[in-house]
């Protein structure tokens, strides 16, 4: 019985680790935060996609730690920061989310639906 409980505990831990380090945010909740002006959104799809395909309105393009530090410089550390990439199977968002966390931001989340989910939900993209 003890071995079975230990095995279950290890499996639960492994699932939680694979689920990601950052909590997910829904498209609806992100949209509300954008409208309220209470979020910094980080697009981790690359500069070409950011410019040509477009991005979630108000998002900043993640091009590296130094650039993100400048973009987030004056934001309060409790500001909601949401990172996203292509979609549910994409893990590139972790680069932007990790840098934000390293900069001291405490409320970092992940839009697991990504830009593909945003578009599928009928939301508009912004182009520079």
C-alpha cells in the first residue's frame, strides 16, 4: 500500500511539473485585463511574426532579456504579466515569463491558448 501511495505521489508531482511553472489565464480574463490597462503582454513568437502576422493588442515583442527589462522597467512588480506563443503545444512562452519572473514580477501567467487560440476565438490582432 505504501509503495502504491508513493507511486501516486510521484505521478501527481510529475504531472504538476509538466503542466508548467506559470498559471494559465483565459482569453476572456486577458481581454478584460487589456481593456482595464492592467497587464503587460509578452509575445514570444519572434519579431517577424510580431510585425507581419500581428500580435495581441498592446503586446510587446520578446527579443531578449535586456530589451524586456527596458520595456517592463517602470511597471510595478505586482503588475499582471502574461506571456504567450503559438498555441497550446508551444513552450517558447517560458523564455519571456522566466525573464519577467527574474526581474521580480510576482504575477506572471501564461496564455496557453496562444495567438492561435486568440484568433480562433475571433479576437483581432494588432499590427505595427
